[in-house]
C-alpha cells in the first residue's frame, strides 16, 4: 500500500540526505510530503501532480499493489514535535489540496482502490462532529481505512461505525502496547469482524518507534521503556514476545 502524501512529523524535508534521527526519540527522522514550503506555494502543485501521475502510472496495473493511500493523516498538526515549523494555516491548505490529490491519482487510471485513513473519528450515530478533512477522506475513498491506537472496545466500536459506509474496511495503523492497543486484544476482534489490519512497525531499528510518543518530551537515551511501543522483532530477528508471534501465526492461518 503506497502512501503518496503525508502530513506527519518533520515539515522541513529537502533534497538529498535528511537529518539523522535524534537519539532516543520516536520517529525523529520521518519527514512530511509535501513539506511546509511546498504546501504553502501553489506554484509547486503542478510538480506534485506530475509526481502522482508518474508513481501511480508506473504501478497502475501492478497486482502487487493492494491500494493507494493518497494522504496519510492529512492536516496532522505535529504540535508535540514541530510546533514552530508548521504552517499556521496548514489544515486549510491541506483541505483544499486533498481532493486534488485524489483526482490526480484517479487520472492515472489505477486498477487498485484509493483511500486515506481516518483517525480520531467521531463515532456518534450522526457523525455530526466529523471534520471537513475526514468528510473528504470518507467521501473520496474506494475502501475505508482507519488508524486506531486505543483500547479494544473503542477499536470495535469504530469498526461498527465505519461499516455503515458499505465498503471494505482495513485498519492501516494499530498496535501501541503501552496505550492499550495490542496484538492480543485487537487481532481477535479484527478476525471476527473480517477487517484487515496492518500493525505499525516490524523490526526495532532507526525509526526508533519501539519507543513511546512521550520520548519527544523525555528522550530514552539512558534507560529503555518498560514496554515497547511498536515493533515485533529485535534487530537480530528474535521476537520481542514469542506469544505475540504465535498468536499472529495462529490467527492468520500460518500454522
């Protein structure tokens, strides 16, 4: 599932080698696309359109591609990590650009479905508190995708709410042990509900996403977290928790 645009983390990308991750800090080397400068400059939008046409066009008939995630967490403010570098009118600009990004992707005629994962979605019966960005995401998506890093009961409630759109549902981000989202609790619900799930992270590496979000306030340079946040395997390939690996194999039919 290729992601074309992304509003998360560092808003100041540049050509060439990016800055190295900050030691002990979760996701401190990840950069946005488009960055703040490009998002603020409509003269750069034709370049973005050409990028979308080029990438999607190259793989439009490739059956290895499950779907196109047009924009990851559009409008994310990153106030806990890059408050001074973010555009003040970022949400307004992304709201205007997101429908264009979907249109550019469709112009390349991909055989795969398009989507953009909603997060922190309002699950009240009438959805009255849905933001404009979320409305665009749900309206434009061929399949419904969502992110959920909360307790299993809320995960199940969100699935029930999203199924009302009568489209396939996939959770494209979950699993953060220290905040209540675990393989043990979420995977059985997903299997019962016939919902696809993609966990964040695989091997503990330079993204440092086995560290929790609060590492932005308290870097883990001397001590390690008591519980890993994301990731399944140690760098040498051994499981962080063998019981998790056994469960994944069991529920996916791998054993």
